[in-house]
C-alpha cells in the first residue's frame, strides 16, 4: 500500500512539474479587426487557395483546388471604399484527388487551360457588413468570359509571420457561380451548374 501511495504521489508531482515547465504557446495572429494594418499587400501564394465544389451526377459534391495565386490587395480598414483586390490564378494549378481527372478538367472540353491559362478577379466594390465581415463585388474572368460575382469575406487574423518576417493578414471568402455562364458546359445539367467557391487568402504587407 505504501508503495502504491508513493507511486501515485510521484506521478502527480511529475505531471504538475510537466505542466509548469511546458512553455506557453505564443498566439501569432490576432483576430481583432483593429490590429489589421493599412497598406499595399501582395498575395502569399503558399497559403492561398481557391476551392470549388459541384454536384457529380447528384451522387456526391466533388471538390478540387486552384493554387499558386498572385496579385495585390490595397487595404484601408478604415475606408473599405478605397480598398482594392486584384488576384490571378493559373488554371494549370487545378488539383483533385485523381490525376486523370485533373488532365481532363484542364483540357478543351472544360477549362481549356491552353487557351485560357488564368482566371482573374478584380474587385469593384467592398462593403463592410460587420466588424470582421464584408461583401466583395467584382469581376471574375474565367474561360475567356467576364461576369460580376459577389464574395462574402471574413477576417481570419493578422500579425507578424514568424517565418516570413512580414505582417500578414488572412481572410476566408465564399461565393457561388454558374459554370455555364462562363461557357464551361460539358455534361450540363447532369454535372452541376452551380459551383461553390471557398477561398483562403493570405496577404503580405509590402515595405
């Protein structure tokens, strides 16, 4: 009994010591909108991606991604009317979980990456809807067609990136488009026309 009590006491002491000795994990990003800095930003490509999802014959909502984005964000948190976003994404970056499907989607029956190598979005109006949210109206050019769309954006966080040593701000945005409006009509309506977009956008403040 004495041995068990001693062992239990030693284990408790060890756990307490581990808890005390464990270093505090620093919070890198702030979710406070007031912490966001005004200035000229560029896209941080490694952590920016455009996700898309659409119905596959009504069986599943199938998803993929575009990456390797480039572009700029001119940001004034105090005056979103002068804030401007201009982003481009190479169609060749398209990625699903199936390489054969990737090649098909990049081909001339779908996105036709050879003829239309980039998709671009240029904002026309940004309107604050809450302390951390805004709507972004703009023109999306895809498959050689330009159409107005609206994205709903939410601040994720901002702060100094400890690796890149630069002030970074990140957002999430969602929206919907009809692919047929952009001339991508393969297998309509069996494969869904409505495409849901989920965008992770990271931006680095320029000196």
